[in-house]
C-alpha cells in the first residue's frame, strides 16, 4: 500500500457483552460510522477481541480491501497489541490500526446516561475515523544486540553478575577502579550471616571469575567514554596507571559501583583519637586473637559501638536514609568480639535486624551479654577524648539516667553513602539519582534493577544501602535483565518516535536539553548544526516536539495533522454524524 | 517423591533434558521470574493455585513508600505475562508430584476445573446476576460477598470467571430423581421462586405432588442435620408449587413437538407421566395410556386426599399434558405388539404394583378385613368400605398410616397400627406418623398378628404375639424375633392389611422377561427390557417403591428412549463421576436454628374431613427455611449462568485435568501467608468487631473493595475517628515459632496510617511499635513524612491488651510506653493489627515432593546466603519472593529476576545440545 492510496476504513464497534452495548446504542454508532468519509464498512459485534471478532476483521479487510481499521471497544492498554497483530495478519501495517475506547471512557463512566453516552461514543468514533484516514505506514524496526555486557565494579555484586552472565554463555567486560577485585567485602572480617570472613566469601568468586574464558577483567581501570543505545553501546576504558585506552562494543551494562563507607568527621569525636574508628575500619583491622587498640597497640578489653552515625538525619541530604546493613553488622561484630573482650556496649536509636537470620544475631549478642543501651532521639551520646582516653556519656532511656563508659575502642557504625565519584558515572550512563544520592531505578517497586536508559542496569549498593546477600541477589537479577536483552539477539524499537524536519531546525538546542532520555543530539557536521534523534533512545514522549520553537519536530503516529484532524472532526462534524454538542 | 539427587556434579557436565521451566506461584515474584526466563526465549510454565495471577499485591491498596496504587502498577505486568508467547499459564492448579533431577524434572500438576472455558469467557460478567449463591469473598478477606461464579478482582488474569464448586451436595446425591435441592433453595433465598421451580422441574414434574408425599431421602442426608435439623426440603418445593398456583406461571407453557417418532407410555402413574414429560421436552410426541378412568396411578388411588388434594394432582398432570403429552384414560392397552402395530417406535411400561400383599395367615378372607390398596382406592374414589369402631392396621409403611388416618376420618373410634418392629424401623414418613398420633392413632409396636379370630366368617379379633429385635437382617434392620408365651388377643371390628404391594399377576408386562416376584427384568442402568424398543420402570420393575423412584425411572427411561431412537449407545456414560460433598468440607460455623414449623389444620377439624392437613409455608416462612440451607457444594448447579452466558463458555461437567510437565528447572515463588492474629486473644481480634487486621484494612480502603473504599468501622458502619495500629504481631516472637522480623509490617503499617490520614485528615492515628524498621530505599524518608507531614503519632511499646467498651464498641489499648516509662490506656474506635508473615500453606507439601527440607520456621533454606542466595539446597530448584524469608515488593521482584538468571544458566545447557 502506498501512502497516496485512498483510505478505505473499516469500523468495528464492540458490544463487549453488555459492557458497552448495555449503555451505548452500538447499532446506532455503527450506522453513523457508515456515513463518515472513507468508511467502506461498519458493523457491530459481540466481542471483537474474541477469535470470531478477530476473524471478522481479517475477513472484512480481505472482502472490502480495507486499508485502515478502527475498533471501538475497550482501553488500548489491553487489546491494542491484539488488534495490531490482527491487522498485521490481515496484511496491513500495524500502525494503520486505531482503537477507540468506548468502555472505560464511555459506558463505564456514563452508565446512567445511555443517550449522552451514545452521543459521546459517536463523537469518539468520528474522531478516530478522521485520524485513521491520516495514519501512515511506519516501519517496524529492530536493532541488533551485541552479545557482551559491561559490568562496572568488581565487588561482590559485579563479580556475581559477571559470572552469571558468562555462565549463561555471554561475554563480559568487568571493569574495576581498584587494583584488586573483591570490593569492600574482601577486606571485612565479620560477615553476616555465617562465620566466614569477607575474603573467604569473595575469594572463590574472584578465582572463578579470573578463570572464566568469557570474562575480560580490567582492573585499575575506569570507563571514560560511553555512547550508543540499547544493544549497541561503545565503551572506552582507560587504565588509570598507564592511561592505555581500549574500546569495546557493548550490548548491555550493569553498573555495580557500590558505596562509600562514610567517614564521620564531626561526629562523636571521630578523628580526635585513633581509638575512635568506623565500623568499616574495624572490619578492616587485621584479624588476630586479641583486638589491639590502634593508639598504643595494647590489647583492648572494652569496646563500644554507636549506631546510626551519619544515617537517619532528617533534612540532611544524602544522610536521611537508613543504612540498612549496620544493625545486623554491629550485632555480628559485637557478638564475635564479646568472645575475646570483657565488655561490649552498643548504643542505639533503634535496632533494625530485619532480615533472614538477623534477629538470631541480635539474640546471640544479647545472650553473650553484649549490653544494648538505647539513647533518646535528639540526645546523642557525648564523646570526649581526655588524655587520649575516650569517655562516653549518654542517657539510657530504660534506666532513665545518665550513664558513662570508657571504652578502649569506640566504633561508629557509619552510613553507607553514595560513592564520591557517583556523579561521573551518573552522567556517563545517562542515569538519574534519588535524594539519597544513590541511583534511581526505573521503578522503585517493580523495576528496581533497570533504569530509564534502556540497556543499562544497576545492582547492589549503588542503588541503595544493601548487605552482601542482597547485593548478590541484585547481581543475578540484573544479569537476567542483561541476558534477556542479549538472548533475543535483537530488540524491537518503537516507531512512534520523534523526527526532526531538518529544514525547519533553527539549531537552538532546546530539544537537546528537553529530552529526558538523551536521545537528541546536534549533528555538528551540518552548518548550522541540526538536531537529530537516535530512535532507539527515543521513548516517544513528545517533550521535544512540544518544546521546539520552530515546529521542526514531528511525532510519528501522533502528528500535528493527525491530532488536529481529530479536533476538527469533533468540532466540525457533518450534521448527520453529530453526537454531542 | 522420587527426586534423584545423585547427580550433584558441576553444572558444566549436567545432562539437561528440558529447556522449559516451571514457576510455582503467580504473585509478583513468580511473574517476574517467569518473564525474565521467557524473555530469554525459554518456555515457562507459570503455575498459580488461585484463579488469578497477582498474588497478595493485587489485594493491596497502595504500596510504600511512593503510595503508588498497587493494582495500577501491577496490571500492566499481568497483561505482559498473560500475553507473553513463551509463558503458559496454569492458574487454579496445584503441584501433585515432582520426580527426576536438575535438568530433567517431571512435574505432575492438577489443573482444577473452573467450569468456565478460559478461551471463550470474555469476563463480561453477565453470569454474575444470574448466580444465586453468595459466599464470603476471600479476596476481600471475607468482608464482602461474591457469587459462586466470580472473578477475584476486575483485573484478574486470565480474564475469566471461575465457579467454586465442591461437588454434588448430599441432598441431590440422595434423590433418586436427581432433584437439585441446593439449586432451587438457593434461588428461593433470593426470592426467585419461578426460577427455583424451573430448577425443580428440570428433573421432576411434580413439585406440588411430591412436595406433599415424597419420602424425602434428601432430608435424611441433609448436612444441616449434623448441625441441628435437616432443611425442610420437601416443604420448600411444595411452597414453590403453591406459589405458582397463587401467582400464576411467569412464562406461558408451550408444547414444542418437533420430532416424528411416536412413543407410547403405558400407565399414567408417576413413572409414566414423568417419562412422557421428559420425552415431550425433547420434542417427541408421546401418548400415555391409562386403564383407570383418571390419570395419576398410585398418587390418585393410593394416597388419601387430606395428604394430596386432588386438584393439586390434577393440575400437575394437566401441566404435563400442556407440554404435549397426550393422556388417554380408560384406555387399557391390549398388548405391546398392538402398540407397535399402531406405529409407536418406543414403549415405556409403567403399570405399577397395585396388588396388595397377603399376610399369609388363616382367615385373611374373612369379612371386615380389607387390603390397604383396595381400601384406599375405594376411599379415594368416594366409595369407602364400611368400618366398625375398632380398626387394626397391620404394617408400618405409608399405606398403613394412610389407611389408619382414613379409618379415623371414616369415623373409627379406635385405630391401632400393629407393626412387628420398633418405632425406629417404622418406614412411614415420620411427620405423617406424628400427625396420625395427634389424630388419635395407637401404635402397637413389636407386635405381630399370628391368627385371625373369626365368628361366622366375620372378623372378631386378632391373636398377636410380642416381638423383640435380634441381629440385623439383610436390609440392615434388626430382625424381629418372637417372644414365646407373649400371645394376646386384640379385639377389632376391622382389619386393614398394609404389608406391601406387588405387581398384578396378569398384565402387559408378562410379554417381557419377568423376575420371580413378577416384576419386569430390566437393565438397571437403561431400563431396557428384553424386547427391543420396550423399556419399563416404576413399581412394575422395582416392586412397590416410592413415588420419587418412579419419577426417577421415568426420567432415565426418557433418556434411554431418546438415545434408542437416535440410534446412539444407550448405556454409555450413564453414570456420572460425581464427588459427594463431605460433611467436613461444609462450613458449619452457623448458629443453630430449628426448622420452620409447617402450619397444620387443627386436629379436631381435620379428622372430620379430607381437607389437607398441612397448610404449606407462607412466603416469609419459606424464605426463612431456605436460609437454613448450608449450600454445601457452594455452586448449586442451578445452571442459570449457562443460560445467561452468550458465549457458551460455561461447562458444569468440566473435569480436573492432570498433566505432566517436563522441566529443567523449578522456581519456587509460592508467596506467604499472614499470621493468624486471633492467636493473640488479648488483642481482641475475632472478639471485637472493630479490631481488624491489616489486609482487611487494605480491602476496606480499596476502591474496588467491599465498601468501595469507604473506611468504616465494622460494628456500625460509621467512620472511625481514632485508629490505633498495632505492629509486630506474630513476628519476633520466639514462643510462637515466629522468631524473625517480618520485614514488611513496619512500612505497610506506616503506609496504612498515612492512608487513613489521606482518607480523612481529621482522624487521629497512632502506631504502636517495637522498633520502626524503615531500612529500604526511601523508607526512612517516608517514616519521617508520616510523623512530620501527616502528624501520625508513634508510641514505642508492645501492646499488652485491647479492651472493648460494650456500649460504644470503642477500644482501649493498654501499652507500656517505653519512651515515657508509663503504662497508658489509649482509646480508639478502630484498631488495626499488622500481622507478621509466615510461609504459605502447602509449601511443606511442595517441599517434600522436591525433597527439600524446610527450616524450623517453615521457610526454604538457601544454599549460601552470601554467594547463592536464591539457590535452594536442591540443584535446579530456586527460591524467590517470600518462600525463603519475608520480603517487600522490590526485594521479591529482584529475587524473581535473580532466580530466573540462575535457572536459565541450567536451561541454556539444554539449548546448546540442540
């Protein structure tokens, strides 16, 4: 069919049982549609979505040489894909189908006004028919997907993701800034749950990754350039030492850059004594039979922890969130250390041992006589360093009195915060961040691993504070997303995208900044430069078209002409086709 | 279970036979796992126990921390799954068994019959108003009602209806004529009496007649009898007939005879008339030949008028005639051959058994002795035998009681039943016996006549002997034995012998093969005699039986004759496999309530005449009695949905289907259950109407819930002014086997509190908590917003007790406020308990099939918490969602993706082999 061909429109009004026909006079609507311009066939049927209804469409396309199909039924949300498939099977381009919603928009919401509902239905059908006449063939496009994933970050998350993808049969490029793989976990002594040290946990994983033929490891390296679109990215990776650069064709990306352990300067005397350390620093102390004081190397016998350091501070950007891992981590460390030390004290605001096995850790610590003492909100413990000694004063809520303690070591359970260099990564991969500073997922509930940049996944503590187990779940999950794209070999991209009419472009860059998906760039090879759309990146939202001051951008399948035709059909209807006024 | 665990080698050497996967559980985690495998190109079977995908998320109103509408974000996911070409849905299905090993599992599943064809149903809901059965809506936490045919929620996927049907109720199973009592009673509850009557008449054309004289096997089996007294089923269908008499039929009767093969029925008793009725309904021209001057057979000539008024009988016979049955009275049939000659293509013999049995003792022919059938026939024809003052009736059946009561009406002063067994064995309808006793009948039980005393060939008395009961005989009744030396004499003027009837020795039936008792031999299933095209039923086959059995035979014969004429196998598939609903399957949680009494004509008046004793129910009492029906089978099979469905999507005969799925990997996503908070009696749940749990609250605030989103108190339907949310109930409680934190309750509790404020900012909202565990992305910020922006009060302390003010229904929460070191009593008018979560019911069964040992709290243990947190200890079996520990939605979804990843690593090895 050529675009010049005269439209021959078929209109199918669905009863949806009694759902539509119980309110709307469908026979009258179908009759009215017969008289509309270009309509060569119009009918009503009990259920258009049923096999019989679908067959009817195909038969009528054949019999009447229809080249446009309008189905007036329910919301396109459910059955637009069904009917698009039907018209395709009938030999038409899927974009030559138009759906009118007579159920949610008419019969269900105007149940008690059948006459007015019928009028509205007639208006909507008349508008749809007018638009249908203007519909154009659009190509159904797909792009090939490079079967290789870039995993950014070699901590426990990146390692698991890389290994899963490689074991599934796809290539992986694993990049880490650090010289050694393993991330934070590799350095930690007290992992929960279980009794392994971090290196015991992550060691076998590193070994497996290193041995895998499908994984290319680039340590001491970072991604410095990243470009392209889903399935067809190009990443430039630079070795931080020798500045050697290499380019990779990449199909999908998993960003697993992890977190920073907050250095709580200004909190509880941190920095004033070597004996005041963060939980991460405690975790990284060399494991030995006796815990030694950092200040003098003498064995410690009393230790205190303070929870929620740099976390849960309302109004303080990047520190409002709960750091999630610390409560069980403190319970684990305290419980382990109590075997070697005389006194272990934990000061807390609340205890969030929420996960599998966490309450057990908490109970174990208490059963070993680790002392838990709760201080009131807004009355933080006072820490003073006097003559090199750490002195603590705080109010215990339950005792309702001020208590004091002099620990040999004070451990601050400091927050997990977004990495200091997260901003670069955010820009590089076109990601967004939420108020907590971490990456924003595509949807906080149902799409926690994907992002608004198709083909780029996030996993682990880069998205929000998480413990090792949760990060590993993320890793496998993100791997599934990446493999899902690569296994198909190609991805279909919507043709309902924006297009720049280059003659009209005034080179103002408005669209480039307006596009939320980074899909528009300036073609600098032209003079003056002209905007162009990378269709694979475009979501068809129309923001650019609305923003363009020169009307140089059209939205395919929602062209100005198509929309204005509908408005015109509504306002200037032929007298015998008028529904409402 | 026959899982083979021997091949625990490294995955690279796996022999993966199937590249298909099974996901058990269609909640949000299972759907995600299915999608992530299907998107990689693997075929996925997604099994869900309930009729729809969506799991608990579909029930939830809003999600934390963004207050997204749960259904709105879930629905696109539902359609994505249902449309995915690589996902095959098995909803309303269970796992039966699992065999095999990683890469090569064989999973047997049962796809339960939903009685609605998923492909034909368009979810138009036309069936819903037709259905008379209402049951508590599980989806709404039983706060509202749904019909037996239902869709759990508007966006249910697959978009189809399901019928909840447990089987066939005991009453229907007990009825020889397959009358559907639960069907017509369910319609009566709704006041749809005409519809109800139609249901009755589907299997039986005598609602009024049998409403008076049926022995009512149904009532003997009625499950309500286990609770208090059986439902008065017979009286209820009598009411239906009375109702139609009073109000007229709702539709005109039309005879639609569109077939050519003429059929002859011999005998216009209940069997013959029923057979004729069912045949004309199929369109056959039927002629019923009756030797007597009037139709009705034993109904007319055997049953006294005070029990069955003649106009009732006449009208119901007339109703049958109006359907096209030609009834020729005073028309004895010469021979079967003659009928065939006349061109009848099939013949049904239903000539009855009206010959009275003899006692077999000397003097039976003496004057003053009558046989019940003659006695009743004469009385019923208005030409009664003369009676003296003292009358003995020998026998204990209905004919005996009828004879005795007729004798009373004829003026006998002293009427005595002589029966050889005890009261328990008395076969007559108990209410009839009761009525007869009211009318002055004497019962001489455990007594047998041994000699008739006559003088000048006239009856003077009966020599009797006392009996005792011995061991049970072949009928299961205890055999009466003579007590020696206990003889005595009963002085009587008349004796009526009512010890059963038999087939008349001579007659048409002799042309067929007969038994030694003179009854016609038939195939019991089809009622075919030895002569082709000749069928027989009713008493001429059974010997003297009951009217309802005769009606049953008439119906079965009609089916046989139709098949015979259509030349299809008469015998095939005659016995339907039906599951009789067991007592333990029935919800007996009902207050006891005795039967509604049947109003009766006063004794003094009634014994003077033949006016009907039982007056019948009024509409109100009929409805009241109908309400007593427990609705054992849930779906009552009235089949009005079938009539309402324009797409012929409903099939009440649908059977469960058992299929075997060969799969390479299994993902467990069976979800969770909420802790039963009535386990904490001190919190008042289940005792106080205004103490509800969080899922009930979700449904109450949901626009598609039972109150359309109006948050009300269940005690009075008023809006609450002050709500207390009690956290950590059924979680972190070692003593109750729930030692772990349930992880989601803090946040959904806060979300629910915020929603209360969104509904009405004036509501005072307090949350009682142990710790607030706002650990996830955006949670702490949400918690702060609840405090600061919405003004929700948070009190730290476990609630000790909830008390109710009897008068106002208001509740007092007693809590130790640990921040203020004080025990406080705080009043609310609504308390919402936030239950913890537990592993789902049935997980243990699936686990044992998989050979998977659950941990002590019932969750699935994972292989390595840190390195393989979604792998179970069984190779090839993965866990996601809440089966391994409580999780919120994003964590469940992530685990679903992760499980998919781990599973596809296995599945992809099968792919490579191809």
